C-alpha cells in the first residue's frame, strides 16, 4: 500500500467516507487511490472554498468528519474562510493537504509555501507526516482531534513522496488509533491527539495549534442551582450541542421549571426547530437588540454557549453584552459531558425527566400574495417548508423575518453563519445534502454572499443533490450600508455607496445557475414564489430561485 | 484626520492611487474615507481573490503598487492564493487589512483570527498598527517594502479603533517616509522597511517575515565574463525585470555576441514580446523538455532568474534541472542593480551599446479556418492580436501553441501564472486593464482555472474595462490527467477521471458572463473565432468568447 492508499484506508476505518476535493499534481496518488476505493465517496468542487464549506455542512449533519483533499498552500488558502466558519461551529473536519516531496522543498519551486503556517490560524490541530511508519498514526491523530469533543478542524500535510511511497498494510483487526510514536510526525502528534494553545511541538509530542478556541471555566454546580433558584431574573443560553435533541429539551425543561428565559447563541452551528421543539430566542446580531433581550437579567447560565459579545466593536458600545450586575455561570463547555451536567442541574432543581418543555404549536403562515417583500418571502417559505428540511441560512438582512415565519413548521434543522466569513451558505447546503440523502435542503442565500462561492451550484448539479437555493437579491451588501452608520462613519456618498451596492451591473442568478447546470427561475410575486418553491422542493435535484426583495435596513 | 483618512492620504502621497476591495464592517471608516478621497480610485470586487489578483495585474503593468482593502482574517484568507502569485512575481502590492478594535480582540468575537499568521506565508512584509502616532509611518514602511527592489507583498493590519480614531494631519511638505519610531508598530517596522527571514520583531525594529524569497548569491563578474568567453556551450536565462525593455535587449546583445542561447524563466511576471523584441525561449513547464532545452550546456548565467527547478517532484526526475557539469553563474538577483550588472558584463565582453539583438520579424499567421483545435485557436489569436496588447495567459494545456503563433505580432506584453495558484488570469487581466487604459487586454483562460475567480467578470463590466476573455474549454483539468501518469499513478479509472473532468455538467461560460453583465458568445469554427475576436477587440468594454477545444495532452 502506498501512503495515499493507507491514508484513505485509515480514514475509512474511522468512518470517514466522504471526500470533498479539488486536487492537483501533488495529490495525484490520492486521486489514483480514490479510484481503487469506491467506498470513499469523492466529490469534486470547482474551488476549495466549496470543498471546505461542504465538509462543514456535512459534519454538522452527519456528526462525523468528512475529509477535504487540498492542493498545497494555495489550495489550503482557498479553503480557509469556510474552515474558519467550521472551526467556529466546532464541526469535525479533516483536511489532507498535499505538499511537495520532501527532497524537493529546499529548491523553493513556484508553488512552495508555508502550509503549516497557513493551516494553523483556522485549525485546532495541524500535523505533517514525516515518515512512512508514522503516516497512519498521524492520520488517526487528526481524526481523533477532529472528532473531539469539542469538534475541530484538523489538518494533515502529506508530502508527495510519502503519498507515493510504500508504507505497508494495516495489521488486520488492530486499532490504528494508537500506532506509531509521536516523533514520526512533525508538529502533529501521532496517536496522542493532544492540543495546546501554543506551539509546543518539542514538548512530549503535543501538537501545533494556534487556533484552539477559548472558553471560560465551568462554574460550581451549586452556584448554578442557586442562581436558578434565587427567583432573580435569569436566562439559560444554549449553544453548540445544546441546540439539539435531548440537550435542548432538557435545557428547556430547566428554564420552564425555574422561570428562566431560554436564549440561544446568535449563530448556532445547527439548531433544531419547528413544531414541538423548544424554541430559544436567538440572541440578536445587533448588539443593541441583544442588550434589550438580556436587560434586567441577574443570572446568565451558559450551556455550551460562548459569553455574549458584540460581533464588532462600535464606538461607545461595550464588547461584552452581559448586563451590569448580571452574574455569568458556565454549566458546561464544548469539551464537557453536557448530558450529565444538564441532568445534574435538573436534579438539583427537582426537574423531572418528563417535565414540561414549552414548544411552538404546529402552524404555518398563510400563503402570501402580492409584492415580494422581506415579509412575504418569509411567509412563502413558512408556507411550504417540508418536514425534515435542512435550512442553510445565509440570508443576512433580507432574511430577518424568515425564522419567525417558520417557527411552527414541521421539525427541521437550521444551520447558520457561525464565523461571519461570508460565502458559507451554498457550500454548507451542498455538504448537508450529501450527508442526508432524502432530506430537502433549502439554501437561503443573500446575493452578495452567494457570489463568494457560487461555484457550489456546479457540484450540486453534478451530484444531483436535493438543494433548493433561494437567492434573496437586494442588489447590495445590505448589512454594510447599515454598519456604516452604526460605526459612526456617517452617511455614504457616491463612492462609499458604490462599494456597498451590487446593482451595477445587476447579477442574473438565473443565468449563473443555468450556466452551471442548475435549473433556475425568477419569482416576481409572492404567489409565484410559493408555486415555484413547492415545485422545486417536490422535484429531485437542485434548483435556484432568484427573488428580488427591497432592502430591509 | 482619522486613521483611515490618514492611511489613504499616506498612500496617495506615495503614488498609490488605486484600491481593489471587498470591505466589511471593520473597514467602514476606510469606505467613508474613500468617499472623501476621489483621487483614490476604488474598485469593488465580489471576492477578495479578485481584488488581490487585480492588484497583481495592476502592479505588473503600472510598476507601482495598488492597495487592497480586505476584511479581517477571512478577507485576507480569500486573497491569499493570488497574493502567492504576486509574491512569486515580485509584484509590489500593499494590503490594508481591517482588524477588530484592540479592546475588542480579547473577547474572541466570531470573526477573530490570527491575521498576521495568515498574512505571513504570502507576504514579504507584515506589520500591525499599534498607535495613532505610528500609523502613517507603518503605512509608509509597507509601501517601502512593497516597492523594493525587489517588489513584494506588504500587509498592514489596522485595528478598527485606530481607523476611526484621530491621528492628526501630515505635516505639509514633510516626507512621511521616516516618521514615527519603530516601536509604534507591532511586527512592522515604522520607517526602516527592513526585512528578515524569520521573526526578529524584538530586535531593533525589523519586521516579521516568513516569506522572503531565497535567491543564490551573485557570482564574481570575472567568472561570468570568463564563462561567456570560454567558447563552451552557454545560455543566459532572463527572469523578473530582465524580461523587459533595455534589460532584455542588453541580455540579448550579450547572448548574440557571445554565442550563448537566450532563455527565459518558465513563468515570467511580464515578458515583452513581438516583432523587433528579442525573444528568449521560455524554459518549458515540463521538466523533461526543460532538460532538453539545456542539454549539453556548460554554463548557465542567471539574470534576475531563479535556478531552473522542476515545478513538481517526480519519481526518478531530479529537482534541479541544470545539466550535470554545467556551472551556474548569477549575474544579478531581484534586489540588484540590473542595468549596471548587464552593462558591466557587456563591457567585459566588448559588446557595444548598439550591438545586434536578434528579434523576430513582423509576421502573423494566416487567418485560420475549419475546426477549432489548439493550433487553429492559436493562429486566430496570432492573426488579430493588436499592437500594445496585454495578454494575461492562464490558458494552460489548451494554450501551448499560442506563444508560437504570436511571436511576430506587434509588440505586446505577456503576463503568466507565476506561482502556479490557478485563478489568476481573470483578476490579473482586470487589474492590468485598470493600469493601462487604452491598451487592449486579452485574457486567455482555461475552463478549470476560470471557475476559481469567475467573479472578476462583474468587476470588468462595472468598470467598463477593455478586456477580451477567451475561455479555452476542454472540459477538463487537462494538466492533471497528464500529471497523473507522469507521477506514476497509472491510468485513471472512472473515479479518478471524474475528479479531473469538467464535462458533467458542462459549463456554459456564455451564460456565466451574461449573468455578470459581460457580453459573450461561443465560437464554433476557426473563422468564426477570428471574426468575433476582431469584433470584441474593436469594441470598448469587456466581452467573453467561449472556445471549445479538444484536449491537447
């Protein structure tokens, strides 16, 4: 077995069976190995940002990592923005990045770069394979790191000569998790999967990592119980894994029993929603609105959620949005046993396993008619969203009414822009559809963000994915026109306006989608939108609907 | 004046008057400042890779830096691949990257990243502004570093509070080049413009730099003169600045007088070509062919050119392509006084200032007819290429016959893919057109590479740029199918083939261009291609021609 084959074999043994890629010459042995390994699903992207975002969407839905296969430093670089979002989402992702053959590196050929340096800011784990003997263990360590908990982005760099060289077979039946010793990997620890805040690669086999996310220390359980028993205004903020399933329900039970508000972090990686599912209020993106949501609180209990901070700094607005005099309690962080922590809290408060967890009743908006507005578009989506849908939401300012209009729809999952790096929605939808065949994916995409990774549509067409994309087209970076005044930069004149407007020339998303093999149409009224949405969601394969909407801000 | 205004004022004082941008909230004060500074031309890109590639194209033609304005770490990340190409081209580029306000950074908001870490691998100079007093000097130092020689990518990181805070006016008449002391910038030295191979930021005000390109030491002049007088087979290899104007002519005179071959580096940033201009043979991309070009040489004289090395490593092929027994002589490197070195060499060899410099005669291929093939497409381009054209060449395998077919065309400039990071051609064409109004830009673009930064077309339409794009569409990553066998990975089966093919679905570049406001058509025969090319080049503004061609390899 050569190194490329062994890498893929190792990934498959760990259940990593989906590869998003745009390979190059240094990855050709991986491509050849994929040929011989049909159990690894290989998905081609026209741009690495599509591959990395698809791996994020896949991981959020499948709850296990996909692998990306990227070409040298530039391929890694092109994938970084969506890896940033994945890292913020704590999505498990494994990147395999090809590097020049070891003996070739000293000659500084044109494509040579510092791949580890590029990977570090957006990876929780980075390792370079330095020997045939250590290859499988390094790949294993990357999977360990990616899976966590907490999940993260793990990057393995494989020099070409180690991908084409013989490395031997895995021993049948043996675990590959704890294989060769750490010194076989540079940077990456082979087998230990440890992480550090800084570069401690020389110290006992720990790994490079400049990107481990900070999280405050867990509070004593007694303090949390006391806070929720105090009778003082309190809120529980769910985030991360607490936005789903039994964790969300348990948090909702505790909130209801103790009289606390139930809030959610602003941009959850994956939020379970719909009729019968507890519905926390998401903290607003706008700092001023988030402050209103938390006004008067004396206790804030964080359940796998970060401390509420402003997305950006503004002159005169504090960074931390927790009200003065409000105590912050951390029930559990991303690496903790969330179920036990919630059960212990419920026990301390005497909340039964079958306690009430308030949730929205089944309800849909009436089918709207008339002009396309942010409201009527939201109603149209609420009128048709199918059960089990996965919504990849990058609708930004155009979409502010959509969560409200879909709150009582049949159960569905909502994926948000976790890291603020735009261009996430289309790739995440692509990966989510591959992770969940049979479920309809609805991609809500703002025009400006859509153009970052529009190449995703081609992969959707090629793979025949059940993704319906709604491009909400307000001909502007709507959020920026608003932010310009918020940061105190005044009223935009002609030049500033031209840096925020997308109407010269207008983007024809129908043409763009058609050009990449995705059937597309334009809606001109709310009733037409309902009709084409229903049709699009009922038919197999991808489609795109361009929806002109007035600016909301 | 606030920091954003002072930054722009400082850049304008240094002659940097063109800004390629996709800004975000942390750059809104820059956007507002651009509003008040119409002498800075502001060009919006739909994706940062377009902005950074356009800055590369601009710098190659204007021979002075443009500035990019990028949004935080993700904006920087999206620009990196084309900054890699710019760094390899030694193009002067200044990046201004917004960062969160200093007091906000500790709270790790969603968009927080290690911007310096991201910038370093693709920048020759990185500095972060840390005080109002040091801002202008840091920006000045970045311009110094970018301009060189050698030119490089310089990145200045400006926290939002330092862009919105007051920094005072520049003193009228005073040079801003040597302003505040070095301690006012973290990483970046304010005023000295020194660079180092490693991080020596603590040592006397030098700067972070992990990306300074290596270059071998200059040889004693006597050795070079001796080598070219020896009568042994010799070649002069021109690269960098030696691919243009008087330097190219002087090198050609020396080669002709001494009987040496005249070669050029494989991927010059900007090569002057056409009737009457000395025409070095470019070293082939394929290592085997480059070895044939240099077979039997006993002396290789490098004139601002790197040592010929293989683009990738292949099993059994050496990395360095210089023949055994051939001595390597470095006449001058990227930071040296090239004119003096060439004059001294010419003097040593007794080559007069008006010595013969052989050059192609004026000649064009006949207008082709019949089927579209790599040969007929090349002839069509050779038949119509206008005088003064700028060719942005990312035609890859489809374009192998085009240099030959255009060798005798009227004088023109040829820009190539310097760093191997695909997605360069369209952005570079965009920036070149802005640098050279009145000159026709011809962008030769392979289908796979085109899809990396296809958003460039929108900026071309918006700015009304005279760019004619020819998409050479062979439905494949043609080079990779070839490389797969070269690296010894065998014959591709169905899965491998599907990772290299772009024919499922087919890309409709006419639809894609039209969707972004660029008029487009498809050529179906060689005579039709000539007709539409002539029409496209005669009309103002951008256009695109999709040209289906068979695979060449």
